[in-house]
């Protein structure tokens, strides 16, 4: 290979004769039209891809959890646990790959959550779960209609929610809302499903009259069997007639309400003669209120392959048109939780942040370069890199979501770095014997290895996360990593092709007029010399920095993870026992009246309430930028809570998850666990830093216990199981097979003995159980009535009964909370067979922190490997890695000053920071190695090299930080704010310290290496002398 010729403006050499580091640059300059067209094509592809990219709130993730739900009305939690929950748990527990199983048994359903290993093929595992449930289906009560086995995906979340309120009682307007709102919404393109809340669908009720049944001698069991058998549709094969094949389908389905009323229960007796048959709307069992008005909630789900923004825009347009119709006069339709709007705002934020970053970067670069042409050339790398990244994301199958947007936000601040370094290196080529192209190629050649290594170290930190063991955090970080790495690689290509091409075309007099020396250099040189010539003082300073980092780390660990503020206050009423819905509604109305009377003082915009007979909750949405500290605001609100005898209103213990911790008591009896929890809660409430301590479900219902007199029952020859079933059927009714109505669609049919929620005690006592010789035996003759309190739900973890205790934290971290809980529980004597453990979140946090630490160590090792290969040295990378330690100290100082905790996203920010801060060190050490002669005069080349690189370092750091600043303003929650703070704080601190300490470490390592070599040489000479060959 001949020596490269940089003196001719025309290429007279083959690319093979040039250094490999400038091949791509030389090709771009040699073929400018081809390069321009290729870049333009990629840029247009990126713009088109930005329109085609799927847009959603969160990436489509299939969380490895199977949900088993079994609706079963009218039972007690104990019955649901014994008859449904335990059999299903026993069956499912035999499956492999299950990490944990949790269940909740309530009076109306059993819910079981099966947690599985990440990476599990969820579709096949769901089939296995269904098969296991089917094996015990025969053990479940006969009146269990369905067992739902479902998986969870972020695609299953509603894309928009509507709230309807007005002067009309909308809760009874099911037909109107179904035909005018739900069905038209489902017909919109891209809409998959629409669910209505707070409005009740009517059903057909068959209310039996016990007197008429007795008079017409109609047996209850026989009637039930006949009703079930009379509503059917079966396939009965096919027949041939006149050479044509006909399928036979006997259709015994009810066609109308009249068919049911005229059903013959026996010869000459119609169903309508022994029962009241009609279409009824059941009494409300819940209430939704918005701004003190009764309302109806509507949730809209999209189809899996549809675009969120397109779907929500069509829904909003439909709602706007609906508001103008006469039928909806007096009805307010509010739009809440619009995912499409959130994505559009995030996209707008990205464009604004990117635009602001470009403008600020332009200003900063112009201050340094003082040349508009060159500044525009460098800044052009940002939109080109982003467009290439969007094209890459589209073809790789990623979507534009909150996480990828956060990654692009971060990348905006890094995209100019390579272009700045290349540009500054070209501008520093003052040799007039070189041609314009020669100066460009030489400038690129001088820093190519440095910028390639810098890009690799920035992106390589994500490899352990993306390729390592999967957990929920790594799956989410992968989205951020792709959005950072793609534009960085694009910026590397652009900096080695487009930037040199454009600079080679700029008038050389403009290039020669660019100032490359200034006051910054004059300030830096003497201070760096001072640092290098006083090693002991510098070493002491480094030691003090490390000590300060250790203490600030302890302060950061003690802080809770905080975002930029709470947005709402949640009031939970803790209803005592089972109350009438009207009484609970009145209580909530009093609370809302109190809140709205003080709306200006409490600084909120709206109150939304959900009301049940045994539970109520109000969500108070605060003004944006409210002035009162959050905890002080809660105290002000709490002082005026209305007094009531049926509830104990308080603030929910989970307004922000980072301030909530949970522990669990485990045993065999819920009643015993409740007794133990009283002592535990009392002790935990006295711990400093703990507030709002209580069990997850503090409320209890009253249960009417019917104790059967077995002696009487045996004497009458009755079966206790038949008696129990007769009581159950009489009280909660029986669901029959539904039928399809032309207007209402699928309509349920219920056989009841008494109207819903209207069974007086006397009628229960007079319930006929047995008839013998004209004598009717009633229930009160066979049982003893008793009442006792029961829990509203029974929770189980790993097939053991569990009771959760929640604790709000006040200015302490979760780690400290765990230690305080352990200290308290060590002094609590638990009965045999009972124990406690920290909540699942503690385990997940601990595992996530452990995995993140391992990934950071692996990333550190990969960075070391890259730099060792770059410098052909095992000592030089240590000098560069010192900048990572300095960056971490800066992160801890930043978080300590701001009173924030690090959290998982803060650690992700530190991981990204590891790849960024080494870039400056690589540029410095690479330049030092180029100028280094011998160790006797080592300080001079170190100082010259560092001074020559201080301008590009300051330019890249300034543009990076400025690019990150919009992210801190756009990050309104704890998910991205700590990440941005970590990157900005660590990068800013590391830049000012590493400019002095990285050269110092380099000098010390070189001297250490030389001394080691001398001693090794002396030892070898001594050994040769003593043991001559």
C-alpha cells in the first residue's frame, strides 16, 4: 500500500491506498451526487416511516400472568374459597414454570393470578391452564356458568374513556345508550370493544310465587329442570331430499318474552300463572359521579392492529357530532384518558424538544465556531439521524410509544457529538500544503477511531440488558435502547460522510477564519499543568471526592423516589359493614359538598366518585402547578372531613407507588390473621416515617349463619345438602340459558323467589322446605339463626391464606422501611404455622436492583474490552474508566441536592451515562497517544493534546446537556424524570472533573507502567546474573 496523498483535490489513488478510517469519507467525497441521493432517499424513507410507525401509549407486551376469573353471585367469601378457589389452585399448581400464585375470594367471584417466568410462551401456557381448570370443572358448583382464563397485554387497555352525565338518570337508560352510543362506537373502524359502566342491562326475571306453586302442585325442582331443558339449539346431522343435502337443527330457543310467559309448567298451567315474568332493570348496585352528577362510564378498546391516534380521533369526531343531536341535549359527554391525545402530545413534545435542542445547539455551536455555514452543517445531523432512526424502528417492527419517545428524547442530545468532533478536527488542520479534500480526510483520519469507539461504548452498555436474562425492566429498557442506538449509529455514518462532504465544499477562506483557540484554552492550560505537577495534592482531592460520593450515596438511598409532583388525592371511605347504597351515596355527597365549598382553597379541578354499598372512593384531580405542598394540602382537606357513623374516610395508601410499601401475614385462618394484624398495625403505627398503616381490606360484612338442626332433619328423612341448595336458590336465584332478542341482543334469564335485594327476614324464616301430608315444614323449624362478622374477601398467596398490610412512607426510602418492618416483626411472637414476609414489590425491587448492578458491571467490562482493543493497552482504559466513577459521584451529588431517590429509572440513566462520559476520555487519550514522545517530557504532550480537544469536548457536552434539558421539562412523572436528572447531573460533574483527572490518571498510569517495566528489567538482569545460562 502506498502512502496516502492528502495534497490533491482530485482522487488519484484507489480507496485501498487510503487509511481504512477514511474509506467511507473518501467514497462520499468522490461520489457526491450518489451520496446526496442516498441520504435524501433515507431521509424521505424516515419521514414516510414516521407516518407508518404504529403509535401507542405502551409497547405491546404480553405480561406472563394468567388471570382466572369465576363469577359466582350470592355466596360468602368462605364458600367461594372452599368450593371454587382451592380446587382450581390445586389443579393449576401442578403446572411447571409458575413463580407465584395469588387468589382473592369475594362474595361475587373468585379471582386467581398465576405468575410465570418471563420468556414463557404465554399462548401455549394459557391453553395448559385452561386444560387444568377443565379437569376440576366437575368439582365446581353446578350453577357456576363460566370460568374465564385470560392473559394480560398492554393492548388490552382502553384507548379512551367517556363520562356521560346530565339531568337524566342515565343509569336506567341502557337501551338508549346501547343503541345510540355503544353499538355505533363498535362500528367505527379500528374499534374492537366498548364497555359501559354504571348502567345496568335489563334481564328477564321469573319471580316464582310459592303460594301459586303449592296451589297448582308444581314441584320447584321439576320446574327448574323443565325450564333448563326447554331453551335449546342443537345440531342433529343432515338429510338428503331430492338429491340435495339439508342440515337438521332442532330449534327450541325462546323467540320472545311471550314464549316464556306461555311455557306449560304442567297440563293447563302456564308459567305466568305461578310466576311473574317480565323484563326488569335491576336496582343499581353502584354509582358513578362526576362533578357531583350521576354519570355513566364508557371504555373503548381498539383492535390489535389498528392505530391508536386514528381510532381515538374517529371517536372524538363521533362524540362531537353526537353532542349536537337533540337526543343528547342536557347530557354532558366528557372525554378522559385519551391515549391518542397523550401520544400526540408526546410527539409534539419530541418535536418541540428536538426543535428547541437544535436551536440551542445552533446557538452554542455558533458561539464556539462563529461561522453560520459550518454551524448549519453540524446541526443538520440531528434531523437526518432522527429520520434514519424512525425508518429503522419501522422495519424492525417497533412502535412509537412512551418508551421509544423517551429514548429519542435522550438521543437528541447526543447526535451532534460525532459531527462536532469531526468538524473541529478538520478545522484544526492548518497545513496549507494540503488540499481542501486532504485537510478533510486528515481531520477525519485523526479522530475516526475515537468517534467509532465512543459510539460503540455508548451503545454497548445496553447489550447485557438486551441479550441477558429477561425481566420486566429489561423488556422496557430494550425499547429505550433501540431508540438511542439507531440514531447514534446514523449520526456516526453522517459524521463520516455528509459532514466531511459538505465541509469540503465550503469556501476554504471561511474554514480558515474559524477561531480554534480562545480564552477557554488559556484558562485550561495553566490549571491542567498545576494539577499534573502536584500529584500529591491532586491525589488528596480525588480521595475527598470519593469520600463525598460515599456519603451522598447514603443520602440518596435515604430519599424516596419522587417525580415532579402528585396530580390527585384519593379519598377512600372505609364503609363499616353492608350499608344501603342510598346511605353511602348521601355520605359521598356530603364529602363532595365540603370539597366543592373549598375548591379554590384546595386547588382542584374535578372530583370523580365510585360508590358501592360496601365501598366508596373519590378521586380529587388537582390543579396543574398547585401551590400548596402535597402533604400540607392533604392535612387541610382531612381537617374538615364530615363526621359519619357508617364510614371512616381517609386518604388511600397508594397515591404514589414509590411511597407505599406492603407486608403480608400468612397462615391458615383469616380470622386469626385479623387478630394478629391488630397488634402488628399498632406497633408499626408508632414507627417514625410510617403513616396510614392498615390492612388492605379493613371492612367487614355481617353474615347470617343458619345452623341446621341435624336431629330434626334426620327424623324427617331430609338431606342437609338439599336444604342448603333450596336456601341458596331461594335467596340468590338461578341463572337460566339466555335468549337473543332482536332489540336488546343477548338477554339473561333469572329464576328468583324474591325481588333482588328485597328479601325480608320473616320471608326467609317462612321459606317452605318440605311438605308431608298437607303439612308444610318451614326453614325456621329446621335451623337456628345467628349473625357474625365476616371479611369481604379472602386472599391467598402460594395456596396459603394471607392478609396484606399497607404502609405509607413519609420521607424514608423503601430500603429503610424494610429494615424498620423487620425490626418490629422480630419482636412479634407469631403462632405456630403463621409467618410474615415483605410484599412482592420488595422482592421485585431487590431483584431489579441486583440485575441492574450485574448489567452495569458487564457493561463496564465491555467498555474496558473495547478501549483495551483500541489502545492496545490494559492500563490506558483505567484512566478513561475513572470518568465513570466521577460521573457517578456527580449523580449522587445531584440527587442529594434535589432530595430525590435514585430508583430504577435513575439507575437506567446511570447505565446510559456510563457510555456517554467515556467519550471525552477516549478523545483525550487518543490525542495524547498521537502526541506522546517519551516520559521525561510527558506533561507537555498531555497538556497540548488536552488543550487541542477541550473545545470539541465542551461543545459536545454543552449540546448534549442542552438536548437533555427539554426532557426534564417534558418528564412529568417518575418514569423519565430521574433518568434525565441522572444523565445531566453526572455528565456536567464528570466533564469538569475528568478534564483534569483523566489526564492525571493517565500520567500516573504511564509512570506506574514504566516503573514496573524497570523493576521487571532489574529483576530479570539480577536473575540472569545469578543464574547465567
